[in-house]
C-alpha cells in the first residue's frame, strides 16, 4: 500500500485528480468509481478545472458511484445523484447514459442491487475507485459488521454514519436509516483504489486503519490491505497520528 502525505487538502486533491486524469488519458473506455461526501469535492473541482482548460475529456468514460440513500432519488436535494450533478457532472462532458448511481427509489431495491452489481461486472469492473473513509472505518456504506458483503446490497446505516452525515440534512432525523452500497467484492475488484482522507477528524481512524494489517470486517477499510494497488492520500492533519512502518497491535 502506497501512502502519500501532502501539506494540505488542496495538494491532496490535486494529487488524486491527477491519478484520475492519467486514467482518463490512457484508457479508451475508462471506468471511474466515484464517491460523495465532503472529501471528494476538491478532487472534482480540480477535474472540472482541467476539463475547462481543455486538458481532459470524459466523453469516453463511464462512472459508477459507491452508494445512495434508500428512498432518495435523482431529484432529492440530499441524494447523491444531485450531489454528483452539482459537484461534477453538470460541468463536464460525461454522457449522461454512462454515469451510474444506484437508484434509491427503485420499486424493488433488492432487484436494483442485483442490477447495479451486474452492470459493474458487465463493464469489466472499475479502473480507478475513489474512496473516503468514515469515522467508523466504512468504505462506501459498508459499515462495520461481522462479515463482508461481496455485492451491492442494502445496508442499515450505523448511528455514527447518520450523525456524521446529519450536516448535509436539516436535522439528523432526516438522514435515511438505510442505503444501497457497492459491495466489498466490487470495490476490491477495482484495478486501482485511492483512499483520500482529509482533516484532523480523520486522524484517529487513519491511525487505526494503517496501524494494523489485520483484516477485520469491524473495520471495513482494513480489507484494502489485501489489494495490490491501493494509494492512500492524506493531508498532514489526517496523517497526524501515522508513523510510517510502525505497526500497532489490533485492539478488540
Ligand atoms: P466524508 O465522508 O467525505 O463526508 O468525510 C467519508 C465517508 O463517509 O466515506
């Protein structure tokens, strides 16, 4: 696992954006795995700037987002379809039929999960997947659990996640209790993964995640230790407790 520490969030975002730009430039049909939340906004800003300067295009690219709240659809203000439109899609030349987000309003959510898994598979998997990390170690909405789930599935959100994401809603009560998330198998089949962590509030979870190579479904990000091609990018604040080469004992 490659660990990159940058001076600040702006440098970190630039670093990750350049990884995506390379994939966009090198592949005939790049498949991008995209994330939502506070963390990726700077990356999307850099990609928009590069597109505006004529340096990159998305016309040949496909995208798959990690997750969506159950019950929220493409027009809902806090839904991730709207987030992607407002933070990236409306500013660049992605073909709308090539951008994919689970439909949280599908009449049969189980069927929607299967459809989404099949679609990722049919496109040959993801070339580069962007991940944030939750305070509880989740990736996508794969919450701490007894086992890893392989495919896209419906998940009950952790209270910690609902609290952390309440800032995007009027009040915590408005945060949905469930979501659809890409499974750990689909994330792990990505050819390249970049996990971005920004800010001091991520220092503790990054210490836990990087401090052990044990793979524990109670710390979902730990599965990334088993992937061949992961880059972790942190600003100095998130890397505050990280000591290169030092392994901490996993705690129960
Ligand atoms: P954040 O969320 O980017 O809003 O901190 C990260 C995550 O929950 O994966």
